[in-house]
């Protein structure tokens, strides 16, 4: 989360999921001394073009949809200010579909926050379609608020695999753990069976003992320097022989936040969102922060 924009943006629709997202985003914005922007996509263009409605009927429905949107935004704003009355909160109700609208908003945000479920514009959030699309294409980090989102006692968990976005996730995770005053659990799962693992020669020719030593060394190398930068953060290393998604999903049950890169070193070239981050977006027991590749100047 290293951009110059002092803003966290949260998408709302009036559902319980988006309400949780607003509360979570407002608390984070307050701690970070950032502005909070609340957005709601009306998505009413179809009422006039291809929606089968014209004239008075369409205008009446538009007014109803707009009123619902304004109510959702007003309630979200009131909730955010109840968290911190000094929080700078702005709102917007563009007439755009949710996913393109959120992706465009991500160009100007430090963090984009969405809820795990929704009604109306965010109806498929539970299935992971909208959340995964936003996490895959956003221009900033994306937080999906789900599970026990109000926990303040669990650690911050970060997935470590040596990929570029994993490196960025480590930086974000240390910052979050320090800000929250909780331990950081660095999880490295080294037995993920990918296409390259199954059909390449590296795994076949390497003894499990020496492989584990190499993975333990990788974890140490990736964490090197960070404890000195954040001496207040207790670091717990966890090396497990399991698939990353399984290990991180298990950790999410007792964590207050899981941080991962959008894509790991496994999987197939061209994938915008890796299988591990997809699984967490859909099934994690706590909020998930998916770190995107840094923008190029």
C-alpha cells in the first residue's frame, strides 16, 4: 500500500457484508489517518437501453434505485463517522456497473475494500466472482472483508513464497502487524503440487530432507531485514508441508488479517489471480488483503 493517494475506498450496497466492510475500512482509515471514500454503483443504464422499460415506468424505477443507493451511502457514511467523527468521508454514486467502477476507483486509492456478500450490484460477491475480478484487475491492494472481521486479538498472517508480489505482501504485513500491535505469522508452505512440480525434474531429483532445508532457508531469506525495521513486531515462522491455500485457510480461522500476493510462483503464466488468493477471497475465516503488483511510473 505505497501510493501517494491518502484514501481508502469502500464499495457499498446496503447489505450486511458491505456494512462490515465500511466499519472495517473506517477503523483502518482512522488508524492510518487516511480519508475514506464510499462508493455505490447505481447501474441503471439498462433500464433505458435493452432493459425493456421507457418513459414514466423507467423514470420511476430509476428514482427508486437512486433513493436506495442514496440511503445505502448515507447509512454507510453515518457508520464510518460513528467509528471516528473526525474522519474525512466523501461519497459518490456513479451510474456504472460495480466491477468497472471499483477498478476505476482503485486508480486513485491506497486500498480498495469490498464485502464478502451483497445484494443488487454486488450480488455475486459470495461466489468470489466480483471480489476475484476486482482483486485481479485493481490498480491497488484489495481487502475482502469476511469471516470474523471484528477480531482484534489474532495475529496478522502473511503467505511467503518468494514471488515479487509475496515480497510486497511481506512489507504490507509487517506494517499492518506493527500498526495493530500484534504478532506476525509468516507461513511458507513448500509442498504445493503444481504442473511444474509434477512434471519437472527438480522435485524428482531432490531428497525431501534437503528440499525442506532449502525451503526453510528461503523463508529466512525473505524475512531478512524486516525484524530490524519493525523491532516491535514478534515474528513467528511457520514452515509447513502442505498446499499454501490449505495452510493459509487454516491460519485464517484464528487470524485477524491474512495478507497475500495476487499471484504466487506456482500456477500458469497469464493468470491474474492465483489459486491461493482466489481460495482465500472465497473461503477465508477473516479479512484478506490481496497485494497487487506495484504501479509502474
